[in-house]
C-alpha cells in the first residue's frame, strides 16, 4: 500500500487552491471566520469545533474537485451516470456548508449579542 506523502498532499492542496474558485471562496470565508474567532476570544472547545467544521468544508470541496476531475477523465462526453456522481459529490459539499453555517450561528451568535450590548 502506498503511503500519502506530504509533498504530494501539499501539491494537491496548491492545485485545488490555484484552480478552484469555490475552494478559494471557502478558504477566504475560513480565514475571515478565524480572524473573527480570534477577535471574539473563542474558548479551546469553540476552537476545536471551528477547526473541525472548517476542515470538513475544505476537505469536502477538495474531494468534490478530485471526483469531478476523475469523472471528466473517465468520460468526457455527457453521461447521465457521471452527472449523478458529480451531483452527489457536490451534495457532500452542500451538506458540510449547511452544517458549518449552523455551527457558525451557534458559536458566534451569543458572542455577537454580548458585543452589541
């Protein structure tokens, strides 16, 4: 079994960051969220939750990109089965994004209420 090497993993991260606009958007939102959490003084548990949810969204987007690239390689013409694979893959990103919004509301709302008082 081949082990994943840091060099290849970093190359993949650089590729998805360079080529995928949606990944870039998620990354910018993640950075803004981290800055806001720093400003609001998140606790260790809040940081753990935030890191897990951010990494889930970015990982889902990376998996989605990989699946789409592979699906296009397998069959370049319109194929209903490939479309279903791509749609399901995209739904994984949607699920993690929805979860991240809910988690973000739960984490940030009480702190923003206190800040606004």
